[in-house]
């Protein structure tokens, strides 16, 4: 397949950091600068395609501003051996600043340019979209650096499915799925006891995967999407941004944004990639807090938009967008706190109390997500219109 850009975000943290809890930007498992990471392994797996006709862009994201130069140098050392095999570029924080300057010269406002950064998962995904737009590519393929390609027909399947029309409309958004590592199902035997009663998203996701991936037509509308295996048309990435208010779960939130704009994600049951993530060192309370805030915000988005129906999002993420969400969060926090207390870890237990306090403050209820999404969409389109084919700075 030609005329595509494959975008690969790569997340990095400071070498020998005493405590990852002080990271200024929350990423699940950033690679430490002293480690080799998984990016090289993914790039090696591109050999499975033989001739590679598209462009590859690595988005290098640092979890603290003081290491951005080191991250750029580290990523450059990893991608250098591949430069003679295919067209590959890096977008670092330095590149982002050049892109912003170039867009300023095209008349883009400072307010709109606030969307162009690498400050969280959603922002990094927006930069992935912008990379495809700058290249003027017909398709932008989102891949994560902790994956490997095992299907030599992957790109052909993308081209085949993206060329389909369903109900008279061209497919603009295509989802694949993960092999983890050999099945689409998650291991539900290792769910922590504190999460099992009220926050067993593993079981919920497996039900959704069985329903959408495990049976039926090859192409079907999906209520979930994997950020590391999705393809968007140029028109889709130009029109719709990832929401920067989402710091985790930005892929499914983006699915909601697309639906609001009349674009449906279709999952291809034959489009898989092997997912080999490193273990996450992030504290359980922090990951849970980000999930809780994410679902509270997304539920408000569903409430604010008539285009979104909870029934269409079942069983996942819909099971975590219902009226019982606050109750689920509070009870899960209580169980996690008890676990920390059993380990005599009062500091971590106190973090659970903070989550319950956030729950009681109900700050998400004050957000008019409809007005907010209209605002950021207008800003995003202001950025993307002049960016098409502008090129990625060297």
C-alpha cells in the first residue's frame, strides 16, 4: 500500500529516576533513557512487508521537560540504522516548536496552536494525526512502539478495508486489534482482588472482544478501539481532534468524538498486531484515578451529545458509563485503600481518600463538553487546513 504515513509514539522517562511518581506527565510505562526499549524491535518487524512504500514518523514524548533533548538523541540513535531501509522521521519537542512556527506563518492563531504539544496521551495522538496531515497522506496508520508486526498482509488488509463502502458511506476510520500475545482476549485470571468486584474491566473488555472480534462479519461498527492499531483517512484526522482533557483512554474517547461528527469506527476482524507491553511501574491508585476521571468525563460527554447512545457502547466501555459509576469508583477505592492499609502503606492509602474527595467535588459536571468539543474542533481545523502537505521539518 502506498500513500500512507505510519505514526509511532514512543514514550520516555529519565534514567535512574528515584521515583516515577514525580513524573510531570503521566504515561503508563515510559522507557527509561538508560534502557533500549521496544522501538527498535517494532522497526525490525517492518521487514515482514518487504518493500515498504509509506513513510514512518516516530513521535518522541518525554515525561519531563528537562530530558527532551536526551530523548530526541536516544530515539535518533535507534532509528538511524533504519534510514536506508525506508523513509523515517522523528517529531521531537524541538520539531513541535518548528511546526508551530510554520503554522503561525500560515496564519494559525496562538489559541489554536495550544493543541499542538506532547503533554499527554491525547496531545501525542493529535501530533500523530498532524504528522499524517503534514505529509498529505491519504491514510494515517497509528501503531505503538511496544508491538510487532506478524502478518505480512497487514498493509494490504488496511487498504482493502479502507476502500470499502458500508451503507453508502466510505470507511474513514478502521480499527484492528491486539494479539496479547497470541489471543485477542485479556488474561482475566490476574485481576487484583481490589478491582474484581466493582471494576473488573478485564472481564467487560473480553465480553466486548468476543462479541466484536470473535464472531460475525469481518467489518462491523465497534464501541472500542485500540490506539496502537487504527487507521484514519486524511479527512477524518483533519476534521476531528483527540480531546486534551482526556489523559488516559484517549482512543475510545476519540471514537466518541468521531461518532459525534458522523464518522463510525469499523473493526476489521482480520487486522491484528502482536502487543508485547513492558510491565507498568505506575502505582495502582494513580492508574485507577486516571481511569475514574476518564470515565466520569466520558459519561458527561455521552450525556451532553444526543448523537451518543449508551446502548451502542455496550458492553465496553458502556458498563463503566452508567448511573452506578460513582458507586463503582467509591467502593473500588475503599477496597484498594484497605489493601494498602494491610501493607501498612498509609501514604498510598491516603491517595485513595483523595480520589474519593475528587469524586465528591463533581468537577466534571461543570464541563459543557458540547461547547468544549465545538471549540477545540474549530481550533483543530484551523491548524489542519493549512498543514496539509506542508511537510515535517528535518
